[in-house]
C-alpha cells in the first residue's frame, strides 16, 4: 500500500464558524473515515492575524494502491446522506492529493 495525504483547505461562512467547526470535526471527518483507505484526519487553523486565502486545513491520511478509486468514492458520496456538506462551509475549497515520497521523520 502507498501512503497519501489529502490536503483540504477551507473557510467557514462569515458568522458561522462555530457551526462549521462542529460539523467538520464531529460529522464530516467521521464520515470520511468510513471510506476505505482513509485512516485519519488532522485539522489546523491559521493563527489570527496571519495572511492567506484559507483559514483552515485538514490533512487526511490515506493508504491505498488505488488513489483514484478513493477520490472517486469521496466525490460520489459528497453532498449525499453519506457525506453531507454543511452550508456553514464556504463553497471555495481546494483539495490536493499528495503521494508520500519518504516515511515520516520524527524526533
């Protein structure tokens, strides 16, 4: 199996950040973990005052020999009861899949 990371960059709709974070952490991430090959998720928020287009990123750990099949399943479920999308998330989303080129390095 090959390791991948899916990098997803998002924003909350103005005034709905609490709702967005509740949905993302307590519903969306759990739904994505039900897809074969998706093993984990880590979420991050840009520090206040920092510049950039997106305030939030999520890193999904994926292991598969068929990355296109995992991404197709994600797309197939998106917006359905299996993977509903919250209206509290801004529609401008960026998602990029990366293949690991080396194992993790830790201290």
